[in-house]
């Protein structure tokens, strides 16, 4: 049976999730074909893109406003295209402000719709749930607490698990990871992950360097390593290091965040998906986030959750220390990091908690999501 799929991804993280989902769907529908807005992995899988994915990659509260006319034009064209050439299924991957509008119209026109990656409706703008009910035939979530929220609101949902939990092994060989990066096995290594976006570097790079330097002054045996996504980010970070902490030993490498985390004894990390990677590697972490003061004031009024770090959200308590905005100071961050390196610290307890979370998220996510879609399509025949 040929399955025609419309799919829209808005950034690399969505492309990384969507590509294995398409592979799993192909195991159920060998003649599957797909088109929409695709990233490099989906293009490699043989899909047809109607627009370059980077036209959708805008972040924050204000940046999308400047691009609004273009975004609305692209969305209008996609709706017209899919209504004129109805697919058997439409999958919107993340990018809820863009995709839910498409899904609402397509669902109204009898096209089954799936949304992969829950919007943070459980955290802010909870009124969106009514729009989601009108737009989505099936919600696929990465985390179990999200699925509970949709079940409580009578929206069909499947907790698929997180693909990263499938990819990252349950046991990490830290000593081997240290050797791979040129460290001695017994070196005390702190990984510094200041984020992959320019704004994150702008607000956190200097604070993270000052934090690392405070740790180094307390323990001269510490070594530091930073993975950065581009040469531009590397140059920016390197120049700051020379300027404010020239004597601190710090290794800066391009990419390879997973290898860096695996080698670490503790991690200083920007809030976001990286905190999940650190959790899955079972590493102690200190989480920080800063943003433009105006953006923070808006977010503070809108967001109604007690935590921002994923490990804390998953267990509903402060499993790891997190510091937001004015609280994210070198003094606070360094004190929290150094506690992890004290001989009295019970590392095994945290590792056991992280392992339990890893097992919860390890669900063979892409295939579980594909099976849920298959069941939905069977019911809609």
C-alpha cells in the first residue's frame, strides 16, 4: 500500500526526530512517499521539499514578527497545496505556532493529522489546548508527564519516548571517553555547554567562563572542555577566555557534545535539550539560563511551571540545581558545581535516579510513534 505523507519540520532538531519516524513508517508502509518542508536527513531519506527548512527557523518572541508576512505566505501555500493534493496523513513536527494552523485546516478537510513533540501547553498559554483539540487527531509526546496532560483533556495521545534515550547507552565508559579526548583517566573534568544559539552565548558565555575560573581557583587540578557548534562560536568563546581567564586550562572543540558529556565528571549546561543528553549520560549537572530582560519579564508572567531543567520537570522536584536570570551568577554556579566534586557527595544516588529516568524514556520511540500512527489510520478507514 502506498502511503502519501505531508510533513513539515522547522529546524534541525525536528528533522532529527522525523527522519527515523519516516524510516519506521516505511517498515509498515514500504511504498511510503512524502513531501513538505524537510531538513537534510529527510531529504536524504528521499522526500521532496517545497521550501527550504531554514525559512522557518526563527526563535524567540520578537524575531518571528519581522518574518511574519513570509511565514504566513508559506503556510497559506502549504495549506492550498495539501488541500488540492490530499495526503493520506499530515505530520507536523514541533514548530507548533506554524504547524497547528496547517493541521487545523487539513483536519477540517478530512486529512488525518499528527503532531510530533508537544507544545509546552502544560507550562504556558494553556488556552491553546482548545485549538489543539481542533487541529490534532493524534499527539505524539516525548515525555510521560505531557501525555498525562493530553489524556486529562481528552485528546488522543501516545507517549512515544525520546529517541535520544534509545541512542545513548545505559552504561557510559567515562574513562574511555576521557582517553578519547586526550585526558588522563583520573583527570577531574568539567564540561561547559553554553548553548548552540547566538543569544545563549551572548548571555551565558562570559558567566560560564567566570564560573569555570572560580572552580579552577579552588582546585588547580580541574580541567575544562567546551563543545561549540561553529567556528564563529569557537572564536567568540576563545577570545573571551583569553580576555577574562587566560590561565585557566580549557579545551575548546567543534561539536561532539555527546563525547564531551561522556568524559565529564560534572557539567555546567544551558537549559534546553542538552540537559536531557546530560541526564542520559548520568552526569551531575548545574543548569543555568539567561535571556534579554524584557523577554524574561514576559516569560515570567506567561510560564507557570516550578522548574526549567528537564530532569526536574520529569520528577517534579529539584533533582539538579538550576539558576535563572539574576540567580545565574559565577558565585552560585561554581558553588553548586564544586559540591559535586566533594568526596562526600553521593554520586551513585543521582546516577540511579538518572538511570530510572533513562529507562522510562527508552521506548523505541520512532517505531512506537509509527505504530500509533498506523493504529490511528486503521481506525479512520
